C-alpha cells in the first residue's frame, strides 16, 4: 500500500514555527500519510494574503493559521470555506482558555511570541556554551554547566545536548572512551546534573557500523565488535552507579523523549540544590 499525501497550508503573521511544530506533531500520528507543507510566514497585509489564497485555490487542503489581524483571519476563513478546506486558528482555543482563567483579554500583537526577551538570549547563551563544550571540550569550567551528559560513542550525546540548549539548558557532553580517563573536573562538580546515557549493544553496533560505512572505513575494529561494545556499556553502567548518576537508556527513545526525561531530572535536581 503506497503512501498518500495531502496539502497543508500554514499561514502565520510571524515565523510560522508554532504552526509547523503543532502540525507536525499531529501529522506524525497518521502512518502512511504525509503532508505537503505550504508555509506562509509574515502574512500581515491583504496583498500578502492574496498569494496564500491563490495557492489555496490551486491546491485545497487543511488550513492552520495564526493571524491576530481580524480582517485577514476572516478573509482567510471565508476563502477556505469557499474552497471546501477545513480551517483552524490554532492559538484561539489556547487563548480562550487563558482568558477564561485570567479574566482579561490578551494584547493583540502579531509575532508577539517571538519578541527578543530574556528567554531568547538565554537560549542563545546555552547554545554557545553547548557547542563550546561538545565532546569533552573545555572541561575546566564544567561547574558552570546546567547538565553534563556522559556516554560511550553513539549514545546521541551531541544532538541531545543541542536540543536541551534550545530549551535554555547549558549542556556539556563527555565521551566515555576505553583506556582514556574522565577529566578530573567531573568528580568535583556540584551544581550541574550529571546524566549517563546508555543503549543496547545491538543498537550501538548498528549505528557505529553505519558510521563506518559512511566514512568508507574498515568495520573489523573493536569499535563495532559486539563483545567490546557490551564491555563498554557494562563499564559505563558501573561508573554511573558508583557516582549515583542517573542513567537513561536511549535505545528506543527519540532525542525529544530523552531530553524530556533529562528535563524532569533537572527540575528535581534544582529543587534539591535550593533545599541544601
């Protein structure tokens, strides 16, 4: 049975990131069906909306939008109805909930969710820190990290670190390499949460073999030998247990799921530090 497709029109008066995130989360629940995305950012005038409506007429499909300008929203909804396209303002239900609880109306500002505020600069700082402390770099100032990830090669340390940095978490990651000791600074850290990442030997071997294939390298080294990999994992487990560092098995987890588990641990860790 072949994959089927549908047109998805995402109309925003800002960057469109909110719509992309929401629509992809929803579309991922439907196997065998893929969205052909039409993204229209920064739609703030009737002229800009004209192009959207022309494409919507040519390729009808689902319409999701975030337009706070009422006239633009009403014209888009009217056209969608005319072309037989389901249409939804994704923020309206959320804003309605906020209004009912807070008892006041929001200030209607296009793109307000992307104002350059302190949270934005916190994310940029975290990204800079994380990139500078990738793969064991600059171990001397590990105490300034929020989270330190440890794991053998191919346990998704770097992508997980970058995902956490996008959430404003300063993240360092350190590889566990046979025969190479950990930087001594890791033993004395107090503020950061240290998390160990592990995976099944089968999963690690598979990823490492794919890595060697992409590099056209020989695949007969201990790097991809199952017994050697199993020993690496065993030693890493012992290390984490010895220091009471929490472990997360990433074998069947996506990067997002691993990061969510780390964020939960980090919240508890911060509360414990405050209490001490």
